[in-house]
C-alpha cells in the first residue's frame, strides 16, 4: 500500500475515534434520546454520523438501547441510547 493511502487511512481512523469519544460523552449527558435527536441537540455531527458511530460504541459495551419510542424528529419508532 502506498504511503499516501496509509496516511489517509490513519486520518480517517483518527477522525472516527474523535467522533466516538465525543458521542459517548454526549450520550452520557443526553441519555434516552434517539440518534436523530442527539444529532439535532449536538449540532456538531449529523444523524448519519451518530447512526454510524453509536452502534460501534455499543459493540464495545459502553452503550445500550434501553427502549424504542417515537422519535421526536421523525415521528417514527426508533431506539434510544444510554450508557451501559
């Protein structure tokens, strides 16, 4: 693999890790919201970034989905997020 590709990959991984750290802390401060609601409250990352990173954090055992309810943003049934 070329060094430019390795550098680009490392930068993407660094950014993903920064997002996970931010989102874990944000969920700690705003438990029991959906990923869409968290994105609206945050203003820093969009719903797609929350929807991608939160399951990654859950897989590591830091978050869980305590219940499902209608989302305040979409009105559709959605999982909420809380600290494990």
